[in-house]
C-alpha cells in the first residue's frame, strides 16, 4: 500500500504538458506593475527637491524589472508549450523592459545635471507614460482570454501621438528662446564698436560700463540656456522614447491576440 502511495506521489508530480499560461501571465502582470510604479516615482523625482531619494528607489525598481525579465526568459526557455509564439513573448518582454530603461535614464540625467523642479513638459510626458502603463496593465490582464484589449491598445496609440506633439512643441519653444537670447546680445553689440571705445570720453565710461555688463549678463544667460537646452533635449527625448516603447508594446499585444499564438 505504501509503495502504491509513493508511486502515485511520483506520478502526480510529472507534468507531461506543463501549465503554460498562469506563470507567464503572472510575471507579465508583475513586470508592467513595476513599470507603472517606476513611472509614478519618476513624476515624484520631477516634482520634489529631494529627487535623489526617489532616484535611488527607481534604481531598485529597475533591478526588480531586470529580475522579472530574466525570469520570464528563463521560463520561456524551459516551456514546452508556451501560451503564445515564443518570439512574441520574447519581444513583449524586451519592449516592456525598454519602457523601464528610458524611465531610469531620464531620472538619472535629471539628477546628474541638477535640473529645476516642476518642468511642465517633463510632467506632461511622465503623465502620459503613467497613463499608458495603466492601459498596458489592463490589456495584459486580458491576454489569457485573447480578446478585449483593442480599446486599451488604441488609447495607448493616441497617448503616444499626444506625446509626440508635446515633445515637438517643447523643443520648438526652447529653440525660440535661445534665438531670442542671441538676438538680445546682438542688439547690444550693434551699438558698440572699437571706434566707440576709442572716441569715448570720461563722461561716457558709466554708459559703456553698463552696456558691457549688459552684454556679459546676456551672454551668461545665453550660455546657460544652451547648456540647459541640450540637457532638456536628452531628458525629453528619453521620455518621448518611453511613450514610443509603450506604443510598441501595444502593437505586440495586438499581434499576439490576432495571431492567437
């Protein structure tokens, strides 16, 4: 009798066709939830004076994300019958990881360059990443049924289009400001020449000194604006790429459902 129980216990542990659904879906849920939490942390980074605290938390989230990515790929390698085409699962995993990578990169650049808090464009783009991540989470929860996620994917596509507009307008506005700063310097310089200084008398010194200080201030402002503009280009670009990555995930989800594995 004891030997029969032992045999049954051994047989019951054999998985001829392993459960190929639940583990993948659970891991995908955890992965996109980690991305959403990271996007929310990123917004806090952009809106607080103590950004280093939240950047450190973001780095821990990035480590969690990497662990989940490795776990999914390990499960995929061992799976005899995954719920979807293995290439789709692999691509979906890496594209979600791309969102996390851009979030972490934007946070690190922000902290490294000491950018001022509450930049409107950063907050707008981060809000779109947060919304897109929420929709991705809802779409992924519908993956087991292989239907009903089209609306969520459409929302993400629309959000990505909004992000493109915000990004373009922000860059154009910064460029316009840089041009205006340069024009201010040129305006002052037009009134000055070497001959002006040679012909200047003692009574002209205060005026010329004031003009030189004005040029110095304008030049400093212009230089600062160019440095800041270059930094913002990097951060805005990372945020916009994060929204692109969300849209790419939506495309993959559509493909997975359409082709049904």
